[in-house]
C-alpha cells in the first residue's frame, strides 16, 4: 500500500471502529525523517532533480518554467 492508498480502506472499516483502530495503528505509513522521498517539488511533487538552494524546493523542470517569474536571469 502506498502512502495515499491506505485511506481508501476506511470506507469498509467505518462500520467496525475497533478493527479500524487496529488497521490505522499497524498500516498507517510513518512520517519520513530522512531520505530522497522527503524532498519533493512543491509544484508538481517530483522527487528527482530537486533544487533546494535558496529554499526554492522545485524540480529542475518547474524551475525552468518559473525562473523568470521568480527573478532569476540566464547568464
């Protein structure tokens, strides 16, 4: 199960609160403390080619689209 998919099972478990509590305790994903997947593009959500310098947090594709708007110039 991925991070977002575990919530889909709640529709069936709403009728059984005890089973739902146990399901949440053992199947809910942990919050990430470190790793590549922690750094995501704030615009599209990609994890690769992440630019975090100056606290931008954009992937390189989104950075190229937004560079002029943000105020960067190409030299």
